[in-house]
C-alpha cells in the first residue's frame, strides 16, 4: 500500500509539545509575570480589608441563611 511506503515522522509526546520552552517569547514571559504580580497584589491584604456595602449585605444574608 502507498501509506506503508511513506516515512513515519517521530511522534512527539503531548508533554513535550506543551512544555516546549523554545517557543517562549519575552512578551509571553512579561504577561505571565504581570498576571502573577496582579494575583499577589490582590491577595496580599485580603483578610485585613473591610467589606464593601454589597459584600456586607451578601455576608449578612449568608450568615442568616446558615444560622437561621
């Protein structure tokens, strides 16, 4: 058959294709750094902040639902 005579290309694993660092550009690395810094900045003082008006209403309603 004609298909059997074609040379077979080596199969690359999915992990090799996904984790190929030769495709990483400076722009992509910059976006990743910005996203990580944004997550850290948003979560840094999360426990010490006061609730906004709508958040306090949601918290009160959830507390009322939980404890009756």
